[in-house]
C-alpha cells in the first residue's frame, strides 16, 4: 500500500510561540512584555487571528508542560503570509523591545491538513 504525503502550503497556518521570561515574577518585566506584544497584535498586517495567554490551571500530567510564562498563537492565511511576518517591521520591533526580557522561546508552526 502506498503512503500518502501531504504537501499543504496554503493554510491556515498556526504559529505557536512559547516564551519563558528571565524573571517571570517581575511585574515590571511582565508589563513591558505585554505592552510590546500587544503592540504587535494591534499593528501586524499578516495575522488573521491572535491569542495571547498564560499557563492554564490544567490537571498536572506528565504530558502537560505549563512551565512557560506566555503562549502567543497567530493564525496566518498561508505559508507566504507567515514568511512575510518574519521580516515585517512590526515583528522586528517586538523582538527589539522585548527580547531582553526572555530566556527561552519555542516556536511550533502547524499547517492544516488538506
């Protein structure tokens, strides 16, 4: 039996970013981060949907990692929009304003099955 390979490059594409702040209990740092990322949310032209959140009080299980400080999810219409986002001035400004606050960032991109 032949395997099926899925080559969807159209979308929608989810860009899921986890941030671990250097000082997650420092309220001033949290305020700075939230101000910078909310500016990105308000001004970025490529994203068609946004979600900014913190770890939920989910049941503790081995498969659940809620060690992050923030989770930011963006939805893009397609791979081209996500690629454009990477060099967009709104994204570059966010990195400039907030990167000194985090110690780790983990990104996962997921595209819908066709």
